[in-house]
C-alpha cells in the first residue's frame, strides 16, 4: 500500500512537472507574442500603430494621460536623471550632459533639433580656432614675401588631408578642392562637366535642390537628357547582400524622364556607332553622363546604399522603359508599403535596358550624411563628393569642400578662371594656363582664416570617439523619438503621428532580432527538459527597406493628425515648438522630390499649389486637406534623450486629444453681470507703430478715423511689420485734428515729425471730435476751414506724389508717399529711416481720406454694450453737440465728393482684417493671470492692439457676439427702466448707445482675431520677452491651427437706416468711459 502511495505521489509529481513545463512554455509563447505585437508594430512607413512595448516605454518616459507635461521653456521638458537617461540605449553617450554644460552652454533651456540644417559648434572649438588666429599672423596665402613663407600653405594642407581622411579617401586617388560650401561644390561640377549632345544627367528623385539646379547647366550646354528623376526599383541580392553590379534597376519617375533617357540612349548609341565606323572611338570622345545621389536624404534621413556608385560607373545598371507612368497618374495616392513613392515605374523585367552608352560619372552629395556616417571612398569611389563643414561640426560656415577623383579631374572643363588659379595669363591675348591640382580650381583667395576651425572641428569629433560614435549617439536619440511618436494615440485610438523614412522597417528588423533571441532562449530551456521540444514561434511578415535604402540616419520626419484624421499644419507645430524653446525644421527642407513622394503629391499637385500662391517658407502648410511639407527633427553629438522626450511632451500637450474636441474659443463661460461700457479707445495711425488713447473719437463706416491710415514700406515695396522690425514699437503716433497733423515721436531725443493729414481730410471735411490721450472732450476744436483753431491739411501739402503699389501682408495696396509738414516726402523718409536704422518711407493709401466710405450712421456720444443692454458710458452734454456740429460739415463735404471717391473710401485702411478689434477687459485679466504677467493692464492690453476694450462683461463674452447695435442715446433711460436693464447675458448680439441724433449703426462680427508671436513682443520696447502670453493662449484658445483672442468687427448700416443715411452724416463720435 505504501508502494502504491509512492507511485501515486511520483505520478502526481510527474504530472505537475509536465504541467509546469507546459505552463512555462505557454507563458513564454504568450510573452513573445505580446513582444512581437509590441516591438513589431504593424505600421506602414508613414504611420504607426499602438504597440505594447512602445506604449510601455511611452508611459515610462512621458507624462501619463491627464497629467500636465512640463512644457514651457525646454529646460522644464526633461533633464538629466530622467527615466529616458537612466535607461539609455546602446550607443548613447551618457556624458552628453557634461558635454552640453562645458561646450554648449547656450543650449541650456533649449532643444536644438535641426542638425540636418546646421550643427551647433562647440564653444571649445571656437576658442581653439580664435586662439590660433590671435597667436600668429595670417596673411593672404597668395603672398610670397614677408612672413614665414615656408608655412604659407601648412594650414590648408592639413585641412585637405583631414578632409580626405574623413571620407577614407586615398590622397593619391583624390584631391580636395575648397569651395564656399557644398552648394558651390555642386555648382562647380555642373559648370565644368563636359556636357555634350549625347550626355545625360540622371539623379535620384530624393535630392537636395542644389543638385536639381545642375539640370539648368546641362540643358544650357545641350545635353540630350538634361534631367531625369529616377527611383531605385530593384537591387540584386546574393545571399541576402546586394551585389555591386548587374540587375540594378532604376525607374523614371515620369513619362517625360523616361522619354528624355530614351533620347539620350539613342543619341549615345548613334555617337558610338559613328565613332566606331570612323575608327576614332576613344575614351575621350565617349559621351559623358552624370548620375547624382545623396548619401543621406536631407528630408527623411534614409541612407542610400553606396554600392550603387560602382554599379553605375561599371554600366551594371538598367532602367525600366516600360510600365513608367507620370507622377500625375497617382495623385493623392499614399506611397506603397516599403517604398518611398508609388508613382514611379514598376521593377518588372519588361522593357529594362542599359543606361545610355558612354562614361558614367557619379556625384555624391554627402553634405548631410557625412556629418554622422561619412562615405567610404576606398570601397565606393564616387567621382565627385560635395561636403559641408558646418553640417559636420558647426563651424566654419563659409567653407566647404569638393573631393574629386584625380582620374576624373582632367575631364572637367574650366569655363572661368580667377586669381590664384593660373600659372600665366595674358591681358592682351587670349592665353592662360591653369595650375595643376586643386589650386587650379579655387578661384580667388581661399577662406584661409577659417582653416584653423576645420582642424579644430576634426579634433572635436575625435574627442567624442569619431564619427561612428557620433552616429550611434544621434541615432539612439532619433530612434527614441520615433518609437515614442509612433506609439501616441488619440482618445479614439487613432494614431497621432505619420512617420516618413525607414523607421518602420528598422523597427521590425529590431523586433525580429529580439524574437530570435527569445526563440533561442526557449530552445535552450526546452533542451534541458528531456523529451520535450519547445513550440516554434511564428515569424511576422517583414516590412522591407525601400530598394536602394540601407539604413536610417538620425532624423525623424513626421506629420501630425487630429483624432478625426485631419492634418495638423507643420507651421503650427513649428510655432508652438518655438514658443517652448524647441528648434525644428519644417516644410520640404529644400528637397521637393522626397517631400512630394512622402506626401503623395504629384508634379501637377505641386504646380497647382504654387499657382494658388504657395511658396517655400510661407505659412500655407495644408492645401485642400493635404500637407505641403512636414516636420523634421534631426539630432547630433550634443543631443540628448531629454530632447526627444521634450518633443514628445510638446506633441502630447498640444496635439494628443484626450477627449472629443470641444468648440473653439474655450474660456470662462459668459455669465450675467452688470451693464458694461467701453473702458478704453485706441487708435493706431501708423501700421505696427504705437497708437494713442483718446477720450472720444469719430467712428465711421470704415472704422475709427485715421486708424492704420499710414504704413512704412521698405525700398522693395513691402510694409514693415513688428515681427521683423521690433523697433517700430519705439515710434508713437497721434492725430491732432485741430491742427490737421499726424504727430510722430520716437525715443532717443529725436525731434517730433509732423505730417499733414491726407488732402481733403481736415476739420471741414471729416468730423473733428476727440482729443489726444489724457485730454478732455472740451479740448476738441470743431471749427470749419478758415475758422480759428482749424487747419486745412490741403494747405500744408503742395505736391501730389505719383501713386504706386506696395505689398501689405498678403495683399497689394495703391499708395502714395507722405510728406513732412516742413519738407518733402524725402524728409519724412529720412526721419523714419534714421529712427529705425533701415531705409523706408511713409505712405498712405492713394485716393480719398483714410477711414471714410459711404455714410452709414449718426454721431455717437457713448459706447458699445453687451447683449440686451447698454455699455452705459456717460457722455458730456457738450459731446453730443460737438458731434452734431461735425455731422453738418461732414454731410456737406460728402455731397460734393465725386461718386467714385465715395464708393472707394471703405478700403483706405491698412488693417489686415476688420474695421475694429474688440477685446474684453475681463478676458485680458484672465489671460494675464494665466501667463503670469506682471505688466500694468493697459500695457498688457497693447500687446494685442485692441481698438475697444470692453469693461463690465465676463471673460470671453465677446466670443459669442455676432453684432453690436449702436442705438440712440435717448433709448438709454427707457432701457434702464425695463426689466432687462443692466444685464450682460450670453447672447449673439450687443447694443451700444449713441448720441441724440437718433441714427443707428451696427458692428458686425468679422470673426475671431488669430494671434501670432507678435503678442510676445513688449509693446513699449519692441523686445521679445519670451513665449508668453501666446504659449498660455495656445493651451486653451487653440483650434484647427488658430490661436484666437478678441473679436474683429466691421461697421455696417443698421436695418431700416440705409436710405436715410445716404443723405445724412456718416460719422459719429465714439467715447470711452474715462
């Protein structure tokens, strides 16, 4: 019985052991399945899908949903000791924070993510270069006598040798030519290449604009194929590795490119046959062709294989002549998975033929790629390589290099020679001889004072461990950002980010490696268990790299989408990032081919966008619901994981929707309050300059009299704006209606400038009601021409300058120059140019008094109101009388005005939108509190340049106003006695008292006022004071790319008053409650 019990126990133990083994295997299997689902997100190249491991990493590295990320200045985004730093990936330089403190102190509090544009230079590098320059005397290297001639070329020789070593180039096979930059090197190749009637210029579609410009030179010199954009359609493989020759295939990206290549092939074949028949065929007479490719895309950061270089040179590349289709055939289509563009030819074998016969040279644009992964010219000997020093280590910026194979140098033809490039040149005969080697190609004096910085730059890279260490570190940061962005989701599960480049394919490759390691662990565990075999995990289908691509550089290019799938404009992302101290690059990044391919834009789409007004660097980031560019974050030696985390925090705070979007204009809900009034009136006579605040001022059908009547324009005809010319804030302008003058003052002791008001707009023409800031209404002089105290402006202006057109923001205006009261328009221009430190002149719109139009209303003596009540600004008894007196003069002048002048008076202001800008005082106070402003309320208000500041209503009540009715003042008492008196409810209209004239006007909403970073400029000094208050506004007033604050209003005729007002006064006096 005991033995049976023992057998039972043994059997039970065996069953438990087997069960445990199976449980272990099953648990491991499920763990790996979860790992596969997490690490290998099923995403295309352009979009990410939620992943388990990525989501877990996101939870560890960025604030959880509902938390407030620390976004402001970048110093608060992430820092040393963060989870991201503690869990640093392989290759990451853990000493980067010390490097930033010691050599990049200016990055403190900022995130610099534009290494593809320019790397920030090390402060130690600059100090070493300056020490070299200050410790020795450097002269023109062309000079022979004077100082130590034996060392004259030592610095240049050392820089050339270091540059060749940078690219693993043998000095016996390559020479280094200094240029003004990478673009100058590319241009030198294009200008000097031996183009002929059978030549072809073929380039990858993904190329910098500076490479595309070579086609102009090829066409100028009669190349049969001046340009053909292609994609790599097929790469031969052998044992999983691409071969260097045979079966490489290129696909023209359009029918025009295919036709051009076909013409070049025919020309080259004909030329070869003719030379052969004459027994004169030689390598010197072969058609010369040029193929250009980037080492790394400056748009998406993908690395192109260098194996294509010898394949092209040896003639082992074919191109697909059939199956090509125009890029316009796939307009709007997303690129196919694993490919950079679905609009180029297929890679089928039909129609494949060799490249045009002749000698193929390869131009490698390594300006971006060499900064982290330099080319290996010992293995892949490109004929020409363009390099940039400042992209590699930040300094110098005026010096680049072109590496040229010595056997390719003789084929180039110099079409110009400059100082220092010749052995001999005659002035009276066409005879010269170039120097041999690089000296014959460096026109003028080399930038010799920059050469010490080149040596210091290479020493800096060596201190970091060389370019491989830089690449590993920067790639670790970029991979962290890409992983986190791909994992972000909106409340409905929709992805936030669309990624471009090779991130998805590389992510899957990494996941496969991890899955293989997991499988190996299972096998090892199963081998230790007798008679048991572990389960085999299914391998997911891999997303291959696009043909010709072999890696991803430290670049993350992306676009953001809202929860409903609509696109977020890249300019909106850039502006918010800038407010948070994050520097990114947006747009097409000077690579239209890669940009169009990634966004699915055809050539026809790009043309249409341009014809509609879109140009590089403008703000039109979404047209027809489709992006015109993308956001690019690029990293380098001084980047940190905290930088990547800061960008993710930015996206989380502003672009990840945690709940369904609410209506725009979110602020404090309007509530019933006591009756409101206008707290302040502001008039800004000169666009973008400081204005003045009168106690009362004429309000007409086109807004406040003389508001933005003048503008300052530069010699090119563009209006000066505060954003580019902050010194405009130092200029204050006010209108003296009594004297008929615009009076302009400036800081710094400059004498005031007086400018006559526009001709025909003196006191007898337009109503003279109101006074300068700080004066009372009793100071107003309402005299007519010739009466005491009045000045007719026409008598002050004896000339009528010829009108001309200028550009004011996005529109064109017809203007004429304004003259000073004591001189000509040149005197006024000299005054403003002297104050601002830039050439400019004062202009006014060409015809008619500013701010006047068809008559529309009566004279007003008080102010606008909230819904269903009056603003209740009390008017002095004499104010109404003065306004009525003005009305008679204005009516008389209006009746005598030509019809065409009457009709055109509504557009005499330089205001961008709306006649008036209305902002609530409570709204300003709430925003000031959110932004932590310590400015006086009236100074803070001037950041937004309102015309009317309304008091007595709840914060953001103006958001709901669709109209403001200007009603007769006589109705005030009856309204006050009514049941609704004193209410300020949330309604769609408002009422405002006017004088006893009994006439009415109405303000109609023109929509909310969209804000930009101009509000971050101190209105008194013109200095930018940080990201506030725009950053605070963006947190709660941003919708669909707009940050709104305040309401724009247009003056319109009240119903039932049009016919009456055509024969009556069109001006009323608006008065504040001061």
